[in-house]
């Protein structure tokens, strides 16, 4: 969920974009302060349009359209603003990310097995394209686990880029397949750890 804000005099215009798969939700509004009818105090009035629901052909088309509209609005002077999400929305977002990471881990391991066995040699550029989106390279923290993910992710990307040139050579195939297997296994471990944390969060919410 993304919120854009633009202030003109005493009025604040806001636009909220929220994407769920190939569905895009848009809501616009304006907040202003006006004097109360029965006193000298100022009250804040927030007028919002009904949420518009738009369905696209696929998730990428919805994401691309959202980015295009955001770019146009930011050219008009709108600025991004942090919009806190509810616990339910955070939970759904975490669950969606875990599913994507799980699929990515299994796909990486499949790429590694098919490359090592010679069943379907895969260039390192293929996992190199989608690995940065799912591998936890940019996680915060100074723990040994966080440092391990950051360093291993950088090393994996470096090796995959190197093995992409003349990838049908035996050494490049072995290196690419091994890296895909290891990276997929580590990503699978990280996903299982996230799933345990999400399960704990779900139990805590239900107990509360």
C-alpha cells in the first residue's frame, strides 16, 4: 500500500494505491480544516472518494500501471508518505512473500538439479534475474544470521554472473548448478524460519 500526499495552502490531497495480485485499489481524498458551526474551534474534515477497484490481465500489468500513475502524480508535486498497515494486512503481505520465496527456493533447487544432471542446462542469467527479488540480501540487523545472508547472497550473484558466459562449459555448468542448489537450500531454510515466525504471530493474535 502506497500513499501520495500534496499540500496546497491548508488542504492536503492524498491518493492511496493498494495492489492485491492483479487487482488494483485506488482511493483519493482531501483533508482540510474548517471552523466548527457551534464554536470558534477548527475541525478537520476528510473527504474521500469511493475506492475504485481495477482488474488487470496479470500482476505485472497492475504493478506497471500503478507505477506509471504514481510517476505522473509525483511529477505533479505529490510525495510518498508512510502509511501504516493494519496487522491483518501485514500478515497477508508476509504470507504472500513467504509463498513467493518458497516457490523461488524450489525453482532454484530445480535449476541446480537439472543443470548438474545435464537434463536441462540453464544459464546463470536466468536465476540471476529473479534471485535478487526473493533472496534476503537487504535484511536489517547485525546478527550472524543477517551477515551470513547478505554475504552469501552477494557471492551467489557474483558466481551466477560469472558462469553465465559460455555456460555450456563443464566448469560453468558445475558451478552454476552447485550455486543454485546451495542458494535454493539456504533460501528454503530462511523461508521455513519466516514461516515459523508467522505461525507464532498468528497464534499470538488469536490468543489476544
